[in-house]
């Protein structure tokens, strides 16, 4: 009886030890062999579940886990084929509205003198009619001497005329009235000639602003000597700017419906005004008016104008950011093939507006195209 009780106790202790050991098996100095001979981890397609970084697969597609997609900010749009207006890309530059800009030029050679408020500076606002500076004419010594000689002669003639008028006044009644009046008119004319010649010796030309706006260019300092027709100031109204573009297709003059200029972080909307009918550098100049006031552009800045025409073509509209390039320079987009798979597609594109393009080949309706993060996906290796 004692032996059977002892055997039962030993069996209970053995079972308790096995339960405490759990899933670990120790041998050879407490070495863990619990993971020995375990089957390999399950795979998703060709990639193991343990992989958490994006990788390029042998067929050129990408494996991008959901966590990585969130980090890259990947977004997609559903491709929809429809008739879209064809746009053309034109080279242009920003110009000032001729009705809201002006130049201040020297009408004659002279020396610069500051106005009542000093010389205007770059960026300073001025109003129409405001005095900007004074121009003292540059007169040579010979010309100045001739003017002084003419003035002296006029003064002597005026003195004789004044005495003649005074003598006729004393002899009034014995001298015909017409001679008295002729002498008086001669005296008045000599006084006016003397004032004109005397004023020209120290006359100063006052230059005023032709329009209201901002000083955009200046090249004058106090005491500077300038030549006639030299540009002293350029004035621009930043709220009224325009864009001049060159078109090599005369049919575009009557076929433009809208236009825009792509800018960092947005687009600048334009209003088509009209086009010339005479070639300039083998192209027709087109004029657009900037709709926004105080646009972040400068006069003379080269820009790219995306003009939408009346012609249409079937295609898929996607954001400009959806386009990327491969190592060969081909234009491509990334298509969402599966939950964590993206594939490249070579496409043909045309601009639709400043921020959108039309894919005319390479994409079918119903596919999901990456609209945000395409450039990041192209860098995956």
C-alpha cells in the first residue's frame, strides 16, 4: 500500500513539472530548443509577412505595405475616360498693363534735383500727378552767354520803349492816339520777351508721375546729369498685370477659352484678351490679363501659359503630380493593382490646365491611378 501511494505521488510530480515547462524545452546547459524544427512563416504572394519595407519586384511592380503607404501619403483617383478640351503650352512673360503703368523720362539734358519729398525709392507708392523730382537744364557757357546778351538787349529796348510811352503820355492830344497805343503795345511785348528769356536762365523742369502705382525701377541720385529721353523711373500697378505669350499656330487666336500659369503651390488664372495679326519672331503675340490682384509674379518674369482650346480629345484627367519618369526618361504613372501592389504604366499626356494633365494613352477606364506620392514610389528600389 505504501509503495502504490509513493508511485502515485511521483506521477503527480512528473505531470506538474511538464506543465510548468510549458512550450520551452531546455537541454545542453539551459539552451532553448523550443523553436527547433518549426515550419517557415507563411508568405503573402512571394513576400514574407515579416517584410515591412517597400520593395521592387522582378516584374517591375512594387510591393508597398499599408503602413508604408500611409507614411508616403499615397492617394489614388479612379480613371474615367471622357471628352476633354485640348490645351497647348505657350512661352510667355509678365508685362505691365499699358493703361496702368508709365515711365518718367528726361525731356532734355540736365541735372537731377530732389522733389519736395525727396527722390522716390524702389517699392514706394506714388499717385498720379505727384512731383517726383526736378530737372535743372544743362546749359553750356556759350549758350548761357548768348541768353544773357539777349536779355541785356531786351532790357535796353524796354527802357527806350518805356521812355517813349512816358513822353507820348505828356504830349497826349498833340500825338495821334494810334501812335500812343502802338508804343504801349511795344512796351508790353518787350516786357514779356524779357520775362521769357530771364526765366529760361534759371528755369527748372518739374517731372510728375503719369499714373498711380509703385516705383518698380529707378536709376537716379541727387546731382546726376542725365541725357534727353533717358528713363528715370518706371511705375507699375501690381493689381493690374498682364501676360504676353507667343503662339506658332494662327488658329489659336480664335480658339482659346481659358488659360492659367502654373506656380509653386497653385496656379494663376488668366483672361484671354486677344492676339495680334502680325508675326513677331515667326509667332503671333497673344495677350492675357491676370485675374488676381497682387499676384506673386514680377514684370519681365518668364512663365509657362497653359491655354485651353475648343478642340477636344478622349482621355483621363489626372493631377500633374501623378506623372513621373523612369530611368529611360519615359513618362509613366503608377496604377494600384492590389492592396499592396503598384505597377508602372507608360502613358502619353497633354496639359489640361496649370495643375491637371490628360492621359490620352496607356490607362483604361476604371483603373486607380496614384495621384499623390508617385515620385516617391518611383524611388523605391
